[in-house]
């Protein structure tokens, strides 16, 4: 069974090895990045630029149904809101609320 001071010494040695390995790998990574930047003529500004947006927009969807009494709206997507369910259950038609 190892003594506490032996284990602490091993821990200190491992911590030192970890720090040295981390520094070396970081230096290697930086060198690779610099080489790639040089090869492709990239600058820091190129790295900080954002790509153009493509695909769907995430804006709001226009309302398709409106409760004239309260001004509440629903886009027609997802579950029907409670106010609309209650109105339909009361005999109204969905088309009555179409904008």
C-alpha cells in the first residue's frame, strides 16, 4: 500500500506532465492554424466574419385568425388556443375568425 506522501509526489509529477503536454499540444495547434492561414491567405478578420445566412428564416408567422372581441391572434400553426377552442365549441366556425 502506497503512503500518502508518495501518492502526493506522483500527483505533483502527473500535474507537471499534464501542464507540459497541454502547452506542447497548444503550441502545435497554433502552428497548424498559422500554416493553414498562410496557405490559404486568411487573416484574423476572415476568422471573425460570419457566413451569409441560408435556409429558413426564424421570424414570426403572420396571424391568420383573430378574436375581434379581445384582439388575440393565432397563426394557424400548432395547437388551437383556448379562446378559439371555446368559441368553436360554442358554435362558431373557424372561418368566422379568419383575418
